[in-house]
C-alpha cells in the first residue's frame, strides 16, 4: 500500500509521464496480488487447523474406547497383581494422552476404574465404566468448528482441540477485517476514478474489480487509463486535480492505517499467545514432575532393593548348598 501511494505521489508531479503511469499501475497490481495472497494464506491456515482438529477428534475417540476397555479389565483384575499394575499404568498413560486434546475432569472408583468428563466437572461423560461416548466435530459456513459429545454440544476450555477452535475464530475475524479493508480500497479508488478523465480525455473507468481480499484485481489494463485530470479536461491534460482527489480519498479513509491496525492486532495476539504458552509449559512441567514423584519409580530405591534381593538370593543359595552337602554327608554315614 505504501509503494502504491508513493507511486501516485510521483505521478502527481507529471501526470502525462507514461512510465510513471505504468509504475503506478504495476504497484496497484502488486497490491491486489498481495491482498489475494494474504487471503489464501488465511484459508490455508484454516484448512490445516480443521484437518488437525478432525484428526484430534479421531484420536480422542480411539483413546476413549481403549480407556473404556481398560476399565472393564480393571474390574476383573486382582488387587495388587502384576496385571492390575500394568492396567493402572496403561490407564494413566491414556489419560495423559487424552489431556493433550481436551480439558478433562476425572473421578476414580474403588476398583481403580475412571470416569472422564469433557469440559470440566460439569461436562458430559466421555468415558463411564466400559462405555465411551463419541466425540464429533461440525464445521460452520465461516470455517469455525464446534464439538458434540453423544447427542449434546460440548464446550472445550483446554487442549489442542480448544486451541484449534479459538484459532479458527481468530482467523475468521482477521479474514473479515482483511475483506473489509479490500472492499474499502476498491470503493475508494473506483469512486475517485469516476470523478475524472483518463489521459485520452475519456471518462474514468473502475480502477479495481472484486469485492473482497480473495477476488480483488486490477481492472485497468493501461497506465493511460488512470483518471488523473478532473471531469471536463481535454486529452493530455496535465491537471492532477483528480489524482489529488484520489490521494486525498485514500488518506481520508486511512487504508494504510487500517492495514497497520490489522497487522498490529495479529502481532499482538501472537505475542500474547506465546507468553501464555510459555507460562503454561512451565505449569505443565511442574505437574509432570509432581506426577513422577508420586507415581514414578525411584531408581535409587529400586537399586537398593535389587542389591538387597540379590544378597538374599545368594544367602538362600548358600544355605541350600550347605544343606545339600550335609544331606550328602549323612547319606554317606548311613
């Protein structure tokens, strides 16, 4: 946008210069292409987020089904057996994997089975006993997504699925702002063009076509078509009155300021999310450390136990050896 406005400023010094006109037209073409590229970039980001969310929903359903199966196996396992220990480890691993996709609320029964709810303690049940409710995703016309669990809607407040949903809302809002800026630019330039005449004295034609960032395009085919002179001026007029009106209209509508504002909003949001992400990483690391201290294996203690058991085994072996020798001696005396 800055390059295009600079080109118009240079053209105002000599409105009949064909090279300056061509340069202004080319900068306008670059501007429209940049709008289109930005719109395509947002669309591509949205498609990627929806693909990841769809895969995340599939993973949640797989993990929930497996967790329900573990619940059934836990009800049949003996207390303190190796089978139960393995099942408890698997249960905790499945819960940890599920927590990456959505915020969970869990409650454990006396038989070590777990009930899992999505979206907090008041949310719907994802896993209860040996059954798991299916999680589904729906995509709205504006590209945003929503989730249902079983037959009811569910609002996720954490996890990658909630992040994808929030990001898609941000993408939609950014796309809307980008489209509004593009529409404002189209209307401003076309209105200014209509108020003047081209280099050959003909009435000014629309400068741009389209109505949004995705379809904005250059409508003029030649720099000579830029309506720099006011209505009524003859061919080859050096009067830049309409060009000045065009520049004034762009300044009044503050197209550049709107673009700057959009860029600032996006960059501020990114910076804020990074700060939040760093803080949550630290919290998650502390939680993992606490979990390891409570449920993990103390390698030092296990090494001590290993040495103790090995010594006990060796002592038992020696006792057996001595007993065998005594028994052989007694048999020899008999």
